[in-house]
């Protein structure tokens, strides 16, 4: 059967035509597109319109064929990588890659660059599975290129350092988080917030300075610029420290920036998953009183007994929420699904701060009255800079903070992803790379 | 049996009130309390017309209690500190003695001295009156959100060039900020840059102009009270930028989260200012020769003014000449 457009906007500048079946994997479900009223182009919300969305799921929906302008650099990379991942660089490497938006990971042979003057090469011991990995292998944000090797909670031991490396030597315990490069010259880079650099390079599915695609930590070896490598303190076990490199810094940074790190402050943490449980630990260590806000009453006992939260609110329980109104100085909201923030704003005291670290796909409803009447703010935060990431690890070592993990073997990874999708993990999967990752 | 507005209190008073959500104002006899030990009785000379008055008399927020005598922009001020949960509004609220408060579209008002500010001698009554709401509404968040802290050269965007916006431009410049006006009306550029002293002007409905200004502002003060799109405004902010919204739309706004997360940006609110701050603001404005741009009208033109205000047809605040035009 062929799918055809049933409705065409007169303001669209897109040519619309029937789509042959075999091309369906490359096209987008019509419900995810909208017409941009200014440029009159057909766009996916929150997705750059120079990329093609390749959601594989096929249903009875109507599809629209879209001709996006292609990005010549990306196209070149795609061809390069698709043809020659093993030959791209001189150092053989292997890992787990997703080949398409089904997200299924399988053994993948590729290569790493030679250790440059400022590079640190390390054997990967463990890599945490972040929910972002799940979004990326399925191309849910529209930015994925395949094959995709995820993993940005990477820890291991240094095997080689470049001639100009000053901070690390062979044998050091190190980690790499969500970024492996930035412009190093803009205001953000100069201020130690490389994470907000407009040219920040992601650890995987990014484009490195040499034009090649970056591959992440579900692999046996990493080569990374010294600036983006952190030391894992001896006091922290490598496996349980891995998730701190994303989940940890994602919570640590806003607690500091938004001033929620003072003793006696009352902080709420929404969502008790990979991010949330680490957030509770950091906030407690900073001296805060912590309330966990969750949709699942079943999580209450662990929240309080295992993670040290002072109290627990079931967000769907109107009475509990009402009783807690105006009690929190700040809230870190780790939930990435679309959800109402008005009740959360109501929990805040005057001058309270709601900080989102998950990014829902669609805009949320912002009730303006409560914001004004209480001089409250809604802000965001995204990981943290390199200096702060090291500071976070040192703080964690001092206060004995690690993630609660389930260590898995590499061949369990697809099952782990399925369980992660259902929230069935306490509270982070970590792949035992060194012992279980096999060559493809 | 409930007392009538005329007999509720011992001092006779006269003003104009709205009786219902049509918002039409007409003469209204009522009364004011006796001047207590802590009170000040003020003969009102001028009262500014604030857009909130229009929202209130038409019950656009759904909380109206008629009859409403609006006017909180008279040269004596709001009751009770602005974020106190028990704050009593100058009008449309229930006062501590259980009676409704009536605002400044009236001949006299009796106010607790704590909530009265001194009007600087150098400041004209008529052009200064709007500062009591519009002035403090923009001054307060500029201080609270750090816009006056320096270093020099920070960049403030002001969305909407109306009663609040034009005062924000003047105060922003006095704080040493670079100020860009963001407006959907290209026609306002001449005034914004020429007369009010803004450094730049961006037409918000022009995507090319917005694109050129992306990531250029440290702060944005959004004075627009209609429901509007926040996404382009957030794009104008630098990393760590702050969008302060002051308008009170009758529906929630749509807030895209990715720009907040990816740029560590925030959206904050602010509501007028405290008493000490209001006095500080008046003194600051007097020192920097800042007043509102006003159109003075007699009381019997108030309904016409409201209709024009609804269409934003005013440069930039109506002020009622109460003392000279309020006749029984």
C-alpha cells in the first residue's frame, strides 16, 4: 500500500507526494509535524530541521513525505561512518551500537583516534546506562546518527597520555561524562561552563573537531582531551561512581547555582529514578531537609530509609499536596515526561525556585499568577562544567555518595533498556565493560 | 443587615465605581473610615489608570467584588507588604475591619501611615503618580534579579512599550543598562529610540530581527499582559539569562523547557514592591528626573480612557485629574 497526504496547508512550501513502502522507515508520522508560521516550513517540534527523523515504527497513521534541506557535513559523515567505521582511525576498538531507531544494540567494531598531545587514553571499566541513552538509540530527539554507540557515564584506568598532558598519568582512575569537547574560547567556556557552549561536543553522536562522529562509553577504550577527563577519587568505587558523571553533576550543579545548598533549606526532588535518588543524597549532604515528590507511593519506604529523605509526597494525592503548599525553598524536577508544574509551584514558599533538569518534549503550562504573587522562578539546568564535575566527585568522595546500581553484563544491555523504559531499576544500570564486553 | 457603602464608615466619600463586568464607571457615593491613630487622610489630586484597573473592573481574573472603585496608582499607596499572604489591595479587597477597600478614583482616602510614601518635592504629581504602580513594578524586579548590580554594560530587553514598558526603559537606562525594546508594533521604534532613549528595537513578529538578536540579552522584562509566546523571548537570552514576567494574563502561558535547560535560563515573576522599596524607587526617580509620560484626563472621560486603554491607545499612562474634575 502507499501512504498519501490527506491535507495540505496552503502556506506550506513543502512538496507532498505519495511514499513508497520501502521508504517509510525514513519518514515521520504526521502527528509530529507542524507548520512553522514564520518560515512556512514543515518542522518537527524541538528538532533541527536539517536532520531527517527516521522513526521506524510503522502504523496506520498517515505519513507526510518531507524534503528537509540536507546538511552536507552530516551526509559526508554518515557516508564515511557507514562505510568505514573500522578504518576511520588507527586504533581498533569495539563496543555496542544501535544501527537504527529500533534502538537494539549489537556488537560493533570501530576505531579510536591515536592519542594526541593533549589526549588521555583509558581502558573502560564500567559505563552507566542513562535514560538519555535510551532516547538517543531510538532517535527520540531527532539528532541521532547511526551506528550509534551510547554511554556518557564512563569510568576506567589510564593506559596512555599525550606529551602535553599534565593532570593524568598511566594507571589513574578517570571518568568522562556527557561532553568531550567545546570551543574553549567563548564566554561560557572561559567561565567554566563548557556545558553551555554553543559548540559543545557530546560524548556520543556528536561531531568532533576532526569531523568524525563521536562514540560513547559502551566500548572497550576511550580517547579524550584531558580537559574533559575527571579524576575519580580513590575513596569511590569505580562502578558506583560512574553514574555520577551524568546523574550526579545534573543534580549537583543546580543545587549550587540556585542556592539550594545551604543548611536548613527545604528542597523537593521530583522523581525517584537515576537522577532523583542521587539528588536526594547530594541535597542531604549539603544540609538540606529533603522531600521526595513522586507518583508512586511504593517508593516511599526506600526514599526515606535507604536514601535519607525526610519526607515523601505522593503528587497525585491532592490532600498531601495541599498540606505541603508553601513549604519548599526549591524543587529539582527530574521528570522528563510532560507533567503539570502548577502543583509544584504551589509547593514553593515565596521566592521559591522550581528547577527542571529533564526536558519534556512539549511546552508545559505556566500559571503566571502564582509566579508573580510569590516572586517565584522556574529555571533549567543541564549537567555542569568540567571544574564543577571534578568538584562534585570530590564532594561525593568526602560524603560517601555513590549511585545505587545494578551491574550487568554487556549481553544484558537490551533487556536493561527495556526495563529502564518501564522504570524497573534501582536505580541505575552499570555495564561491566571490562569483564563482559566482547569484540564483534 | 449589611450597611450600605454610604453608611459603612463615618467620613463621606465620593468616587467613580464599576458596578458589573461591563466595566463602565459611574459616580458612586461611599464612605471612608475615621482617621485612626496610625492613619493618614489624603485628599487625592491625581490617580493613574493602570491596566490592572481595566482587568479588575471587567472581572477578567474572575475575582471581582462589585462595586469596584479602582485606582491603586494614586499618590498614596498600596496596603500591606506585597508578598504577605494577607496583603490587602488598595481596592477590591477586604480590609482588616471587614469592609471592602475602595481605590483612588475618589476624593479622599484613609490609609495606615506605613503604607503611605512621601512624594519627592521635585516630582510633579501628575507625571509621578503612575510610578506608584508602574514604577515600582519594574524597579523591584530590576533590583531583585540583579540587573542593577553590574558589571556595566549588561543588556536588558523590555517587551511591550506601554505604561510599564516605557518606565522600564527609563529606569533601565538610569541603572546603566543597555536597553532594547521588543515590540510587535514597528511604529513604536521612533519613540523608543528617539524620545525614551532605548539603545535598540526589535520587532517581535519579525523572525529575522529576532534571529539577529538571539543570545544577546542578560535580562528581559516582559510587561505584556495578553497571552503570548515565550519561545522567541527565551531565545533572545544569553546563557544564565532571566526572563521576568510582570503581566497577568487570564490563562496560563506555554513554557518550552528545552531552552531553560540547555541555557540555564529562568522565568521569574514579580509583583509591585514593598513599602521601603517603593519609597526608594520614588527617590531614585526623583534623582534621575524620571517620570511617566502621561495624558491627564478629567474624571468624566474615564470610560473613554478605558476603551482607549483596551486598544493600547495611550502614550503611555492616563492620569485622572481627580481634584479638579471630580464633582458630585
